[in-house]
């Protein structure tokens, strides 16, 4: 297991070197999705929060600044991401950053947490989702809220587009037991999850809400295709909102779940 997380950490260490932070700051599709993720977290009542997979600290900085009276612990498996997040949040006394995995939650300060959030699929790289769900459950207060996002297994639009282009291997890449990640040149041992798999893994929680993203709205890595077409992107965003009221919510690029730990 240590070897597995070491490889995952090294993958994201390389992302820092390749300019992940700058790409994230300039990608408008990514930012729009991130802003919507944030609204689900910001409306929760909490005193202490945990961020799993903080990356370069974009959200740790934002939440730490927005809620100066709250305590936030941000963790990431990548040493280089932790360095970036620490530098970004060093002026915020209410934010702590640590290199850790979900297996280390028992040792974190401010535990148990009232709130846990995961943006952009950090839980897709854990060695076992049911075990991760158990660790998160144990780290939270009764009634605590978890806002969790996942890379979806059945991203229907991308599957159909790649089939039409006869890119069969790419079309079904998420459906395999191991997904190699977004990079066409680097390997990341990860898994994509269906909503039913997520619900089964987090069955100890109560589900309060769910949402699908990039059902029709461009996935963050297709943002360049919509440059100068903001009106079209806006229309697709609104269409996604309508589709979220139908079974098609579960066929986007990401899914978001809001879970609550039972009070007893």
C-alpha cells in the first residue's frame, strides 16, 4: 500500500513541475465547476473542516480566507503539492497542510471534523473506496457533512464521441478495472466509480443530495474547444441543470454527493 501511494504521490509531484497550478487558474470551465463545488461546502455549518486531496491549495486558501473563524486541515499524498499548498496558505493561521492519506486521518489535528470535502476526484486514487469511506466516517463528528466529488465511470458524452471517432480504447478507458488517468503519456493507477458503487461504499452515511457535472457542459480538459464561445458554454451549463432532474445526472464527467454522518 505504501508503494501504491508513493507512485500516486510521484505522479502529482510531476504535475506541479508541469504547471498544474497555472493551468487550473486559467481554465474557465474548471473554475466554473470548482465554484459550484464550493457552494455546496460553503453553505454547511461547521467549525472544523478536512480537505482530502488539496493539490496546490487553491480551495484551502479560498475557504481559509472566506471562513477565518473556522479551522481547516488540508491533506494531499503529493509532497510537492503540499509544498505549494503550504506556501499558498502560509498567511492563514486557520489552515494547516500535511502530507497524508486517508489512512492517516486518525492522527490529524482538530479531529473529529464537522465537515469533509473532496474536489475533482481525489478518492478515485485511493486503494479501497470502502476503506476510505470508513476512515472518513471515523474522522467526523455525528451529524457531520461530507461533500465528495468523483470522476464518473459512465461519462456518456465522451464515450459516444470517441466511439464515433473509432477511438475504441479511449472510449472505454474509464470502464476498465484500472483507469490510467487523464494524461495520454503518464500512468496513474486509479478507478472510476458509478453512483451505485459510491452509495454502497458510503452506506453508513445518509445521502442528502447529488449532482452531475459536464453532462453536456465541456469537461475541463475540453475548455480550449469553447474558447470565445461563452454563450454556448452557458447554454450547456443550464441544460446540465435541467438534466440533473432526470436520470441523466449520473452520466456526466463528475458526480457530487452530499453525505451526512448519522447523529447516533
